[in-house]
C-alpha cells in the first residue's frame, strides 16, 4: 500500500503520494472502498483531512496534498513530519471486505519566505 518515503515536500506546495493496493498474494487489487487521513506524528489531524473518501478506487490512486495540507503547524519551526494513513477493503477467495491498511511518512521543509 502506501510506503515510508525519504522525501521532502515543500511547505504549502504540492505533493503527490501514490497508494497501490495489493491482495494477499502481492497482486494489484482493485479495492471496494478506500479512504485516507493526514496527521502529524502525534496523530493530530492536519487540515481536517480525516477519512477522506476515494470515490471509485482502483488498484492505484494518486493522493494530492497541497496548500494548507502542507502548512507547518504552530510550534514546528524547521520541518514537519506528516503521516498519510490509507485504509481500504477488498474481496478475495479468502473472504469479503478484507482490510488493507498502510501509511506513508514524509517531511515538510520550512521555506524561508512562506508566511
């Protein structure tokens, strides 16, 4: 699913994370439902991005974060750590509505002239 990234997003810029969904055998899987949330390391939701539904999800979805999604929060002076949590369900021979969960961690760089 989503993965830990060693990449940096620019403060209040645009950043894309691709969530890929795979079944128990590691094959690409079109999921039935999918949603995502954006938090800091303490689990505080950023920019009201909690349980954002992905309409008509497939086996790979680009999640676009921008502007206030990538704004530094009060007390973050140099950089901010963000966690994108993705949750989905799928059907297989093993059962129905099986859960998939994953997260991606990334850093927001504080830009000099962004206010």
